[in-house]
C-alpha cells in the first residue's frame, strides 16, 4: 500500500500542532491569573488597538459568545473597558486599561520567548517556508494564483 502524502502531512501537522500547544500550555499555566483565552483577547487589543467584539472574535478565531464571556470577565478584572460607539449605540469598542497593558506586556513577552524557543529547531528560512505553507493551506489557495475564469 503506497503512502498517501496528504494523509501523512495531515498526521504530522496535527502532531506538531499538538506538541506546540502542549509546550504553550505550560507557559500559560505559569502566567499569573491569565487563562489562554483571556490572553488571546488582551493580546489582540495590545497589538491591534481598540476593537469591537466581532473583530476580536475574528482575530482569535473564537465565537462571539465565547468572546463576550471573556470580555465580561476581563472588564470585571479592570483589564479592559467597553466604550459605546457614537454611530451605533448597540455597539461597543473594547480597549485595554492601564492595568490591562501592564498585564499583557510581560505576559506577551513570556509567550513570545516560548514560541521562539519552540521554533528554534527550524532555520529562519524554514520558519518562513512553514508560514507560507500554512497560509496556503489555511486559505485554500496560493497567493500568486489570482487567475479567474475570464483570464483562462
């Protein structure tokens, strides 16, 4: 029986992902009072600035309901604040508080260092290649493949 390259790649990708997540789980366990989902919300706001709930949901790939729960918890802890939008009173923009910035900055640095350690087994070129392959796999198309039916 010949080896199916797509199945082989899937198994290796799944195992590698699980290994990376296990390594990061230990790092998140060491962060004072921040769960991984809370970290993800704060990190999105830290790097992107104020965002609405839908934007946070899209950034961290979690449901709006799950993000709503995280926002509520983080707001009660004083790590973020919700500001009502002027153009639509039903919408809120989430923003880090000073306490939130003081919490996420060192936490992000710790996670970043762990990620760098995990990926240090790959050269810079290999990391860039992996990133490109993941982008192709995630979008289902190659970036340079912009052909349309009318161009053929």
